[in-house]
């Protein structure tokens, strides 16, 4: 899963893996306790 965000408390945007995450959200018991993500930080991003 690849996530993009701004430094500090900001909204995160899932760039890759959003279909997998969306499929898991209706069944939270299937969500793992931890998710491995690649986090990219940028000064500004368009949503």
C-alpha cells in the first residue's frame, strides 16, 4: 500500500492499494492489527 501525505497532522491519501483497503473496511475483523505501507511526504499535494 502506498500512502501520500503532508508533514504534520494532515489527511493521508492512499495512492495504491485503495481497492484492497476498501474491500476490508466493511469487515473490520479481517483488518490486520498492523498494515505495512510505503509513506511519501510532500510539501503540498492535490487531492
